[in-house]
């Protein structure tokens, strides 16, 4: 498959990497595995960025970052310079990320108070954060702390601070819930974590760009194991290809 050339995209989000000029449909394979999804997110984090990986599946992105990229990982519980997950003799029960997963430290790593960590998050010092989600709206609203179910345990944590404090917010999730409903929706029905904060949604079947269009549509950058038309048929959000919007066509970029 021939991959279209890429060119810089300038939009309201800072620290966002380049995009293809045309939507790429990978029809010769299946959906992305969890490991492939983590590697894809790691690929798109710009070199030299300060990044928070939230908790849960997002933390696996650390295992796929290029050590030469200069990306510095921040943890909510007070660390700069986090490395990949610890295994075997590397495990130190006193050295964990915010999700209580044992991790490694890179040369030059530093530690600080929880309050200082939140000051970094709230102060706009993080270039990118990667979060999970229950729902993301076409306008970039994020719902990832509570489903609203009576027996659910609310767990907002530091997600609100990351959602409004990071320069770019990437969401990493499966596109469809167990009941087949799409998690990328016209309007979130779950309690919101942040409003118009998400830039990109990385899923097992595609990469989506949200919050860019006033007409409620979402741009599809890539699909995996399915076509744009097939995905669109399962969603209530209008999908558009990159080549159909002037913002993404190479001849219309700065």
C-alpha cells in the first residue's frame, strides 16, 4: 500500500504531529491489537515532549517510545523521567506510576511533591496527555470518570486537571462498547471530565480527529481492518475523509 505524503498541520492544538494528506484505509489487516494501538500513539508523540500517560491502557505507551526521541514522561504521583514498565529484577514496589504499576526510571529522573505535580498539570507545562474514555464527543468533550450508573464508583482522579492543562489531549480506547454502541458520539451522555479538550481519538479500528468542525463531523485519518464507510454505518457521528476538507489537503496547508 502506498502511503500518502505528509505535511505540517497547523491548528488550535499545539504539539500535534503531522497527518497524512489523505485518509489511509488499511483493508489488508484486522483491527489493531492493544500493543499495536500503544505503539501507534507512541509514534505520534512529538520528539522532546513532556507527556502524561494517565492510568490504565494509556500507560502501555511508555513501552513503545523511542529512547532517542527525548520524550519525558510525567506521572501524577510526582515523577519526571519515567521509563517503561518494570519487569523481573527491575521491580521496586516503591517506584510506581499513578496506576500503581511498577515502572523504571530513566537517567536524570526526578521526584517531587504531589502538589507540585498537579501544578505542572494545571499550569500548562505538559505538551501531551493520553487518557482513556467512556465517551468522546465530536466537539472534543471528554467523559472518562463516571458512567452515571447507580452502582458505579466515581473515579475522576487527576483527569480533569490533565484534560484542561495539557496542550494536546489524545484519547486511547476501543471504538465500540460491548453492546456494539460507539463511544465516539455527537454529544456525551455521561458526566463530563472536560469540554472541547480532546484533539485525537486513537482506537482499534481507526484514528479520528475531533473538535475541528462546527458542523459536528469528525475527520478520519486512518482505518484498520475496515473501511470509512463501514465505520460510518455504525456511528451517529458524520465522518469525513481528510481529502474532503480543505484544512487537511496539502495544497491548502501553510
